[in-house]
C-alpha cells in the first residue's frame, strides 16, 4: 500500500505565506543590548545583576518534593481560611502576579496547565527577601516556592512561602536531608516577556495569530491550554494505537529512513549524499517495501510508527515531514483492515478523549461510533455526476469531465489518476461521516492486488472523515511477476514526465520471488490526529516546517499580539 492517504491524483499546491515572518528550527540571533526592546533589556539587566551578586538565574537543582497537581489533589478538602503546617516545595511558571506592600501573590502553572497560588509575606520571608522578590521576579519566570499549604480567606488553595529544610527521601542529587531550603528561588529567568492574551472591552480576542502559534509553538503551549492538550492527546493516541496492535499480535519494527531507492508510494523524495559510501540516498517516502520484506521473512503481523518525508507542496492538509503508521497482516484482505481500522480509531477516541463522539473547536461534534458507511468509488461518482462513469470510461472523456469540474489535468496522468481527481471533486470533499470508499483504478495503484471479481479495479479503500482522506488499505499484490509488470509501467510513466512515479526495486522483487503470503496493508499519517483535534496540518503538527521569517525581535516584543 502506498504509504498512506494522499490525494494521489493532484499535486499539492505550494504553501503560501505572507513573508512577514523564521523557520522554527532556525535560531534567531539574540538582540544587542542597544537594539533590544525595553522589556527585554530590563530582564537582561536583572539576569546580569543576579549573576554579579553571585546568585543563580538558572540553578541546577531545587528542593522540589511535590507537583502542583499533587498538592491540589491532596489538599482539595481545605475550607476557606483553613491552614496546615504541611510544607511542600513546588515549581512552576509565573502566569499572574500582584505585588503589595507586605504581601505578594503569584499564580504558578506547571507543564500540564495546573495552577496554584503562592503568597509571600514580609512576616514569613522577611522584608529583605520580599523586596528582593519584587525586584527579581517577572511574569514568565520559572519560580520555586517552599512553604505551608493553606487555603486563603477567599478559599484559594495556596502555598504560604517560608524557608525550611529539605525533607528525607528527596529525589534530587545534590540536596541532602536537612539542607536549608529558601522560601523562594528563581528556577529560570525569562528574558522575553510572555505575550498578553485577553478579550478587549469590545469583545476582540487579543491572542496569538495562527502563524505565530505555529512558528512559536512553545508560546502557544504556554498561553493556550488547547495547544498543550493537543500534545498530550497525540501521545495518548499513539499509545492507544501501539496497545491495539500489540494486543492483536503485531510486532513493531524500525525500517530505514535513508534508502537507496525511494519506493512504497507515488511521491517525490528528498535526496542527500552519504560521504562514507559516496552514494546518493533518499529520505523515505514510505516504509512499505521494507515492512513487506519482513512479512516475506515470516513476520506475519508487523507495523511501524515513524517519520516519512515527501518533497511536495505544503498546504492545510499536507506536510513535507509527517508521522506515519503502516501495518501489514498476512492472510488478511482489505476487508480485514477495514474492521481493524474502525476498531483502533474508536479505541483511540475512547482512550484519548473518553468518548467516541469528538467535540470540534467550532462547538460541533463528530460521531465515530457504530458501523461505518461503505461506497464504490465509480458508482458514487456516477451517481453524483448523473452520468455513466466506469473504469472503462475513455481518457479524453475523463479529461473533459475533470475540466468541467474546474480541475486541472497533467499531460502525463493516466485515466486512473484523472478518475480519482473527478471523484474528489464530485464526491470526496463532501463525505462527512466516516466512509470507506472502495475499489480504485488499477493503473493508479501499482502495489495493490487486482479485484477478485471486478475487472480494471483493485482491492483498495480510502477512509474519508469530515471531507478528507484519512487512511488507505489494500489487499496486497503478492505476485512477483505482476508486480514487475506494474513497476515497469511506472518506469514508463516516469519517462513520460511523472515526477511521482515509483522506481523498479530489484531487491524488493527478489524478496517477493521467495514467496510473500496473501496479505493486507494499511497506512495513515498525521490526519488521524486531526480527527480528534479538528485542525489542519499547520495547527495539528507540534513543530511543522515553515519558511524563514524576519524576527525583528518578534516584532519588538508583541506591540500587537496579533503577529
């Protein structure tokens, strides 16, 4: 199966940006002191002063003995005004702060978004320490606080800071039981201020723009709970998928990312050069051909979750680098994989979200439960067009239909690719409920077994969810003679100008000649996550590849949050 879902019939359009803004993997130069915005300059001066005074701006160890979540759970029963003598040491990022004369308040947040109030009073920490806190600590700093657990007069669970000693059993090498512990300590000084996000009086949302959220994902995760939830949700989905395949008897293996030949999908590769062997290599576009080699070798159930790379366009539904899951099962068919796909997606929804009904960002819901619809690609398209549309429809007529639908057709496309473009335009984009679209043209699916009863089509389905292709499965082609013929046809397509045509892989054909059992294969990529997130490629990938930006010290540090 060709490396998972993609709109095979049409090349991805180029990604367009406004040019305002840097690659997330590019380190922007630190601003010179004279050029730095005042907010940055003041914080840099504080850092320099701390170091000059022999104090730490980024200490190695801290006497942390509890998490914010643990404290909130353990002391949730405290009534307003109730105090304990229990002391804890916690740390978090300062998200809110209010300084008074003899009493200061701050809200600390951990990486999961849990928050707790800390209180620093002159009576407990001393006037000098309190003055130092006011002078040193800014919003965005990571702060360690040691103190008593109390509930404020307003019923807010809080830590009342005071110095103490390290408890027994502290899992922090370098801090021994009984060592003195300060009431507070900067854990990491933030040199840049956090962006302010709020709702203006007129109802305008002052927040990070989509572009800013993507380019500065770390900021997005700090200020927006949904961004943090996305990361954790992805991890839970991957965990659920691995659990499903493990319980079903599949073995997870790793296949090469650097390959001598690019194969397993119709896509353009990234190329590189290996100096040690003085040879050109390709970043893999799919793990398919190596996973099939494993099936030949006797691994009857095999899967992999790893990265793929395709040197194509980038848009709302395509990314040049993406997570891919592929699985192969001996003695199964595309019907087998249809059942498995519904099972593990529904399981992932339950595991990651607690329900099979997904809540989307716009307030609507999407139901993944129950059985899923199945349609024939050609029959559904014929019904939508109101005219005959079959695998035998001549290429000139297909081109005419595509042009009537406003679709561009490349000269090197065969009838299968054109037919798929027509299907997408007439049917696919409107498939809202989970739908298996079955039986695709043979000439656009070179790694797929021919249909057992229908001439000219193959046993392949694409799963559509909310109008986009989510996953693909095949009854795999295991006849090495037919596979060679298909590869030779792909070579002709490449000669005729198809940049995505597959290459003939002699080693893979040799493996098949030793006998590959009947098998089914399945693949999908990032889009599984989007089902649960309700977002697109740029939003749904934690750190997507993007064009370079002109930083300008992030627009002189957020003069308007909408960057």
